[in-house]
């Protein structure tokens, strides 16, 4: 997972509810990885983690598309993304590769974020970085699309998303780590951005606002379950509907939770939480039989938050500020209204 947990900030206004969903997404992923959820035969841990991952990808696609809809400054976009992701991700990978004495041939695919693709593999200590690989490959793809066609190229994203889902159906890929069989979860977030900003008309956005998030929550969990069959193919769109149903007017109690200060804090440190909790699972804190392992869980969770706090506010922030300084030399921000003329802003 990566900002967002890897999400780019909204350039025109902050949608506070998105911080809540980002916090929910990382907490679900961590819960699925670290906590015993229900009887093991129900396979709820994997479903909870996959549901959280779907929410994270939706947020990433939404925020990245919103940024490029407002400002099609591709170099600035890539500089911001690199400054946000690379320092901590590369540091974590370097430490893991050196400590495990991984062969030199493993370094290029890890540092180029290609290790989730066929023919490569991630070492166990950073195995959770498969989602970061999907993210980075998406950044390159959408940057190329906007670089070639301007903002009008974003209109192709719904078609690409549906094509990826069709490919998943053809392959029977319910839950896959390879980019072209998973990226529809990010692309569905891009569709949500197009809907929310009126690029695809006003009616679809109004329809989203009428959906009940309390009904969509268990449906998302079901669509992430290994035994759900074909419902897995709808997971990107269920997650999109869930987030979209809260953008204009979330139910009062849900909005209170999503917009809480504690959720905003979790959202702020979410990328580092993603990095550290997965790595600590491969450390001494993640070893032992079931009783010993779960006895160590409070320490692992506390260590994840402590490292995430230090990393976010004392390491990553320096590079993010530097990235914004360089990216700020780009063109001024434009309106996110539909680019009817098709010209680059």
C-alpha cells in the first residue's frame, strides 16, 4: 500500500471524510494481518485485509485523478509522488535486502517496483509491497496517459477499468497481485473522481449519494471473501460506491467517526504504518507459536505506530516538503470542471 496510504492531496479543497476512509483502510489491513478475526474456518482475516486494500486503492485512484484533473502538470505530479513514496520505501527495501543477504539480482526489480509481476518475486520481509508495486506502476501509466493526451485522456480510464475487470473474469482471477489483474480497484477510484467532479454528468453522482453505506460495508467484506465466487469481480465497484456514498452527505454517526481527529492522525501516518507493520511481522515480534505470537501483538502494534510517527514527522516530511518545493514550479492549478474542449489546461 502505498499514500495515500499513498494518496495525493486534493489540490482544490480537502474532503475530510477521505481521511477517515484512509484510516479505516489501513486499520482493516492491519487487523486482517495481525488480529484473530472470528473462527479461522470463516476465513475472515483475508477478507478484512482485502476489503481494506480495496478501500485504499479506491482512495488512491480518486485522489490521483482529482489532482491531474485540476493540474495536468505531469513532471510536478511525478516529483510529488517520488518524494512521497521513494524515501521510506527504498530505505525499507534496502534494509530488508541487506539484512536478509538477498542476491544482487533481486535489487533491480525491488527498487523499480516490478517484483509483483510474473518472473519476479518479493522477499518475505517486504512481501506486502506488492500493492506498492501496483501503485507505482499505476502512477507511471496515468502520467503517460495525461502526458500524451492531456486531461482528456482521463476519459479513457473507465474503459480501461472495465477492460481490466473483463480480463480478471476471463482468467478467473478473484484476488490477484499482478497489476493488470488488480489495478481495476485503483481505476474504479479514478471513475469516482470523474463522477464526483461531474465529468460524466450530474446524475451518476446523485445516484451515488442515495446509496446506503451501512448496506455496502458488509457487501464489500463479502466481495473480498475467498468463497464469494463471482462477487469478487464487483469488489472495485462496491468499494467505489461505499466511498462515493459518503462524499456529499455521510450519515451523521458515520461522518462523526470518519472525521474524528484520531482518524485524521491514523490517515497521516498510514503509509508508514503500512510499511512498518508488514516488516515487523517478519521480525522477532512476529515469531513463535500461536499463543506466543498473539502475546507479542500489542508490542508489534505499538512499535508500528511509534516507528510510523517518527518516520512521518521526522523523516518523510522533509522529502515531501522538498518535493512540493520543486513541483511548485509547475503551472498554476486549474478548475476541475470537465475539459469539454479536450485541450490541455
